[in-house]
C-alpha cells in the first residue's frame, strides 16, 4: 500500500502496468503523482521522453 498526500492509500501491484493516452491535443493533459505531488505535461513532439515535470504540488494542490 502507498500513502497518498491526502492521507488515503492506494494499492501497489506486484507487476508494473503500462498506461497509454491517445490524443490529438497533448497540451490539454497533465499527469499528477498523488503520492509525491509531482505534476507532468506531455511533450508535443515524438521522442524518448514523453512527459516533462512542470511542478510539485502539496496535499492541497498548491505549489510546494
């Protein structure tokens, strides 16, 4: 189990899982790690890196 910033817990799986988003508008998406507060946005060009870190939020969603 992983404790999230808001105090809830999330189940940790034994194996990794690949998540995929298909979109024509990558700039509208953000990805938030609810355990660390790290916030990412996708690169709009193809390449090895798909996500870039843009912020770190605290438990209330404010910049940490």
